[in-house]
């Protein structure tokens, strides 16, 4: 530690510029070091007396003196560190210039070596030709049918996730394996490079042919994955596919093959998903068909047990009751008509109007009425000619009475026949009414049974509708397996590049090699200079 009692002879030995530079800087970590340590600057061009003075008042000697004064053991490590710090701070532009001048051979040698290495790399490096293909991956598939297997999500975040998923499929192993198989890349030396001792290893190797082919496939897959890159343009559904090989035409062919394999993978993936759905539906259809058959069998069995017969969707008992009711109404109307006619006949007979009543209708009655009318006309004519006492008038009256008695007899016969018809109609009406009442009871019983029957029929119809829906849907999905609904379009096909993408041009490589060589040479010259300065100004121990 510096104390004011010590002589400050070192200030007189310093040059003016050194004194100016030795002024302490506020806030520095070196403030922890004593003032005489901060002011110490070894000068490169100082005299021998100055070197002797600096050695006399070196930090290590001063530290030892201070330690003896306050009975503290010396700290050589700290002194060395302070000496190195002081030596580094004493480095100036002149020192750097001399170091660079001394290390000119290092700079020239490193530059020449790097330029030669760049030239050799430019001449021997395998060129790469990169091509790019732009695709639009629309997350919304083509709407071929209304009820497609895959639904579309209108939310943009979900659409971007779907595009990113398809982007990952573009460079997936499945797509790369398709390309390797289609272009036979396992036999291409660019993708499966044979080793130097590959032939000898194959002779003595115990691996099977399948294992060897699998190893080639794995190597080709890794090599192809390194040559393929896909990225999505920001704020769009456009995907850029980059592919490079050693040949421009091969790069274009490989890029087209990857796009085709990607489209096939998307289509087959959707077809496989639809196939799994169709398989599940077909497995379910068998159970649904059995359910429908059992439900319909229960309906028919219930009809047989209850004697329910239907025609045109209506029970036969109900139809029979309707027909019987119609027949009862007809028989009842006929009975009323016959009864009314018979009463009219009885009234006409009782009142003596058998000759003029219209209810007595028969051929005999018509003939008798005509004879009676003629006899009556003849009688009136005879009365006008012969008077009332003439024998011919008496005979005419006798004939007229005979005809009237015949008319009365015929009227009674017709009335008896009408009575028979009326009784017959009454019997038929009673029979029909009894049959209708009996059938009506059957209908009531059938209606009670039909409540349970309708329940069974509803169950059968529901199961049948479900079965038909699943059957139709399974057939639709089976047909949709053959339709490609993916909405992927190539908007920019790969074109053969005019120049290689790697390595850069020879001039650029030479310039980069020269720059790197100069940087390395300068770095080595400065490093060696700093090491020499540290060795020359290493603090001395007392």
C-alpha cells in the first residue's frame, strides 16, 4: 500500500505523456491498487538509470517493504498479477506497430495458406444446385359432397396448424421413402456413398440381404433429408420446397418427385382414414341388420298371436266392420221401404182402394184393371142404350163385380208377398246387426292389441332407418375413397438453376480466404507480441 512517507522519485523518471496517462481514473477497479502502482509505467525507450529506478521501486519490492513495515507476509501472486496488468496497460500503438512489423511473415504465410486452401476447396468441392417449388396448401378440402368425412375449421389458427402439419408431412419419412423407391436412390452414389473398404466388408460381412438393403435405405433417407428443406411463407398458405443435388436436372426431377409423393401421401392418408370409417360402419351394419330383422320378426309374431291381419296398412277387422256397417244400413233402408209399402197396401185393402192404389203392381193386377175399365165403359154404354133393367146390364154388372173381386184377391196376394219380403228383410237386418256387433267387439280387442303393435312397429322402423342411414353412408364413404379432395396446388414449378448454390464463386472464396488469412496472421502477430511483452516485464521477486 502506498504511503505519503515514501519518496516519490518515480514521478521524475516518467515522461510527460506517461504522467498524463498515469492520472487515476475515477470509478476504476484499479483504484484498489496503490497510487504508486497506478503510476508505474515501464517505458520501452527509457534509459538504464530509469530501468534501475523502476526496478528499485517496483511494485513487488514496494509491496514487500510495506509488508515488512506492518508485519504482513508478502503476496507474490498478487504482485505478479499487478505486474501483468501494468504491462498490458503500458502497451501503446508503437508496440502494436512493431509487433505487426515483426510478424509480417506470419501474416503473409497465413494469407497465402488460406488463399491456397480456398482455391483447393473451390477446385475440389462438389457443387450443389438448389431448386425451389412453391405450393399452396389450402386447409379447406374440396367440397365434393355435403357431408364429407373430414370437416373444415374456419378459424385461422386451426387452419395454420393444419398447414404446418401438412408441411411436416412434406418432409416426412413416408414421403422421402416414396421418392427413394420411385427414383431408386439406394443405387445412387450421391445418396449412398460406398466406403473405401465397402467391397471387402461385404465379402466378410454376415449381414443378410434385407439388412444390407435396409441400411442403404436408411442412409439414402438421411442423405435426402439433408438435401430437402420446406418452409411456409409468413401470413400465407404458400409453402416453399427447396431441394439440392449435384446435378441441376436431378434437382428438378427430385423436387417434382417429392411433390408427387406428397400429394399421393395426402390422398392415401385421407383414403385410409375413410377406409377405416367405412370398415367400422360395415362391421356395425351387420349388428344393425340383425336388430332390424329381430324387430320385424317380433312385429309379425305379435300379429300372428293376436290374429291381426292388415291390408293396405289397415287391419282387416276394421275393414270388415266398415263393410258390415254399410250392409246394415242398406238392409235397414230396404226393411223400412218394404214395411212402408206393406202398410200402404193394408190401408188400401181396408179402404177398398185396391183398384186405384199404386202400391199394387203386378202384371195380373195391370191386366185386371184394364179389363175392369173396359167392363165399366161397356156398362155405362149399355145404360145409355137400354136403361137400368135390361138383362145385358145385369150381365155387365155381374162381370164387373167378378173383376173387382179378382182385383181384391190379387191385391191381397201382393200384400202377402210384400209381407213375406218385409219379414225376410227384417231377418237379414237382424243377422247383419248381430254380425256387426260381434265384429265390433273384435275390433275393440284388435285396437287394444294395436297399441302394442304400433310400439313394436315404431321400434322396427327406427332400427330400419338407422340401418339404412349407416348403409348409405358406408357406401358413400367407400366411393369417396376413390376421390382426391385435397386442395394442394403447385404455383411455381422447379426450374434448372443457371449457377451452383454452393460453393460460392472462386473469386469470393479467394477473397474470403485472403481476409481470413490476414485476420489469422494479425491475430498471431499480436498474440506473440503480447506474450513477449509479458515475459520481458515479468515482475521480479526480492
